[in-house]
């Protein structure tokens, strides 16, 4: 990676061999023997310009997203939200007293409803008297009173709405989770690197020094894209998980360049018959150590390893990263600066992690109807934004020999500064060995009862370490839109609940422009609704007396139940008695058999939004399998331009997981919400997840 020493003979194969390199990230450059060349070599200067070009790209995206950042930060409270967890204020005494009472107001009703199919619902409210009655076309909804908010947040139109025809092309999914824009960005990056390899007469076989420089120059870039406290993500208003596909692409480039750099010199030494002599040189040995480290990083990040042996994946990446940096530093002195830069970025990330870390006592409760563990942290009550997640460690030997030391990310299932007194709430679905152990530990204390026994559930207390918050909506402010549609599947309902609760807070305080809210939850079993009824009813009751604000919650179950877990004694599942009972529990809540018609639901709320005098857009949030996200995206693309313009634009935020793991190394990350990032979900973990 530097000029040959002037003290040797240029035609000597031995001199060529001893000045070359078989390492992963550099040749015999930078500090090699004799005089001749001072300062950086042309190849080193070239990779400096490569990184400068990448910084220019980041700067261009930052300037493009800057208006939305300014719009969000124009509200002073946004400067502190979503950064550091804190205790929060004391709970409301009235709410505290209600926690041990029946939390849902019951009203007498004699109304009965007929069980229907996918197009009809088990209606939980009398449509003739409900303040939220409307048909599937949404006409009645549009006649709701239009109350005015006192101080709504600034609304800045997104680029996807501003340049809709173009953004539709870049957002088009080539396959689930992989859009045209993401592929193009990776292709352009790799094409630029490929061009640099051959620029100005570059020959990877005759002189592979340039490949070594490319390999080491991309290490800080890969680390910057992979850290939890991602500086690039902060500038762009994106969570680290949304830059993961770029992190992987840069890592693959570093691995490929390092391997080709080594192969180039091995080929040269073999041709000159000096391989046996040169490979014993110390700098070559250290280069091979570095090559082994980056190879370990690459091999152990393939999907089959992540899916089948996540713990091995985790610790092998620690070992590979350390070996890579140590190897290249001893291999060639010019690599030290690049290694120190990456260590500095990584060290800053861990320093910020320490600041974001809290020790707490958690209350664990098993919820068998949903197959989840409810985790409450009463001592942590504020500091996050809806949709963000935290990384949880449970300090108990019940989690396994090393399971107690590994952090697992889960979505926060409630809003910050809640008056309920629950503190931070997580709903952790059983999705792997770690979450199975967590559920078993909580289940030893009993089960979270049905709504009728809500005040008598037994709780297990355990010490935990919680770190965060991370991710979320970035610079998107849902309370600045006129309407919000939340589509969730399975455990993704935590995303919808958190968003809805935060919207209710903003509406109650007069800091929201939202007029219409619809939450759609798709679940397999009808019985899953039982433990969620208190939460749904609380949301609906919170907006019941707010003029001009309409909320609807729709639950779709896709699997027929022989018996409902929440049916009263003597009730018939699917019959009128059950529906009448549920109608007394949660007005404005409907239960449907079969999957929802998302185009119809979107069209309905879009029509309502367009009827407003000054519509500020429709925000669509989706959390669930990638197939569900694809359905939502297709429904949004199906909205005609006139309706989209009348709404003020439609923006989609996705937080999704794949139905089946992908074997594609560029598989873009979608954050798993309220599911353990383990086993089949390991495809979505960051490279440096420790």
C-alpha cells in the first residue's frame, strides 16, 4: 500500500515479495523501508476522496431532510423527547384508584348482532346511538364535529408526498422489504467503488495496494452505520435499524476488497516463486490475522448462522472485529489511523449507551391469551416517543448461562408521561428461547387474568437493565397530520397502542391537529381480544368527550375459535349474546371475522380527510409481517392522485418483520416490534449488537 523501498532492486522478486502484503487491509506501505516517497500514496489519497464523497452524499440527504427536522424541533419539548429514559412525574391519584376497580364503564344494552364473515363484523357498539357510527364508506364519520386544536405542531410535507410520482418509483418493492430506492443506493455505492478500483490505470492483479486501502477506509463507515447511537441516523432522522442494509453493504465491500488485496499478492508471489519465503514475514502473518477476522465477520453474518445460532453469531462478531483491527494495525502502520477512527466511533456509541442505561425493578406478568410477557417498569416513566424501542436485560440466572447478559430489543407499548402509573410497558411475545424463558419466569407467579379479574393478577418482580430509547418515527410527527391510520398484525399491536395513546395525550393537551384515528389489529384468535379490552376501552373513553375527534378500533381475527376465553357464562361464541356483552364493554370497537379490506379502510379515512377544510395529510403506520406492510403499500399506491392531493399527502411509516427469513445479504432491516430478535428474527440484528 505504499511505494517500494528505494534500497531494493526493482526487478528482484524478493524485494517485491518483502514489500508486498497478503493481509486483509494493507500492504507493506506507509512506514516501509527507505526513502523515496513521503506523505500519503496516490492510492491512499484516492480512498480519502471516496470517504469525502460519502460524506457529501450524507450531507445532501441531511439538507433534504432538514426542513422536517426544523419543523419537529420547533416544538421545544421535542428537544428532550426520545433521547434518555427518566423517572417521570407521579401518577394521577384518580387513575391509581381506578386500577384496582373495574376499568370499563358498562351500559345496559339489549342490542344484538349477527355473526358475519369477512365483510361483516361482530359490532361492539350500537351503531344507531354511538357517537362514532359510520358505514364502510365513512360518510357518517365525515359529519362529525370539527373541533379546533389550540396549538398543533408544525406540519412539514414529506419528500415522498412532495415528489410523489418519483417517490412512488423509488419506494416500489422489488420483493418484500426491498424497495427500488434501497437497491439503487447500494448499486450506486458499489459501482463507485468498482470504478475506483480501475480508475487511472488501476490493476488489481498487478498492484492490489489500492484494494487494501479501500478495505481499511470502509471500516469506519461500516462501524458508523452499525452503531446504536448512529450519528448518520441522527442527522437523517432515522433509527440505526433503517441503515442496516447499508451497513451490511459496506461490510461486504470491505471484506471483498481485503480478500482481493490478499489474493493479488498471493498470486504475484506464487508467480515469482517467493510465496513460501514471504508468507513467513511478520507483517504478512498479521495481515492474514486481519483477513481471518474480516472473514469471520462475513461468514458468521450469513442468514443461516444468524437464524440458527444467534449467540454464536454475536460473539463471533466481537472476536472478528477485534482480530480485524489488531491484524491490520500490526500488518501496516498506515492502517492505525483508520482503526483508531473506527474505535473512536464505536467508543462514542458505548459511552452514549451508558448514559442511556437505567437499572430498574420490573413487574412481569404472563398473558396466556396472547402468548406474551407483560413487563412494567414503574420507575421509568418518561423520555421516549411512541414507536421507539428499548434493549432489555433480565438480571436472573433463569435466563440461562449467558442469557442474562445479552440485551434484547422490544417496542415500548405505551406513551411517555402516562398518568396510569404503570411506567414503561413492554409486551414481549414468545419468539425464541430467551423470550420463552422470560415467559416461563413470569408464569411462575401466575397469569394475567381476564378483564373480570384484572385487579387480581399475580406479578413477578425481577431486576432488569433497560437501555434506550432507540428508533421510532424520526422527524415524522403524527400529531401534525389530520388523520392517522394504524394497521397492526399480531404483537405489532404494541406499536399501534403506543401511537394511539400518545396521540390522545397530544389531543387532550391541545397540541394535535388529528381529527380521525383508526386502529386496525389483525390477530389469529378471537380470544386475543380479551386482555386488550381494558387498553382499548381506555383509549376510546379518553377521546369520547373531546369534540371534533373521532377514534375507531377494529379487530380482525383470522382463525375460528370453538370457544371464546372472554365470553360470559352461558354465552354462545359467534352469537348475539356474546356480541351484546362486548357491546357493553367497549363502544366504538368492532370485531370482524377474516382479514380486513385495507384499500377500503384507507379509502374511507382518506375521504374523511379530504373533506376537511385544511387537510394536513394522512399518516399511515404499519407494524406486522412484511406481507402486511406490502398490502398497506399496495393500498396506498392505489389511491389516485386527486384524492392524495385533497388529503394533503399520504405518508407511510413501516415497522415490520419478515414472514420467512431472507437469504439476501442486502436484506433491509425492519425492526421487530415486541418480538425477540432471535432465532428466525436474527436476520434483523445489527452487525455489532453487543
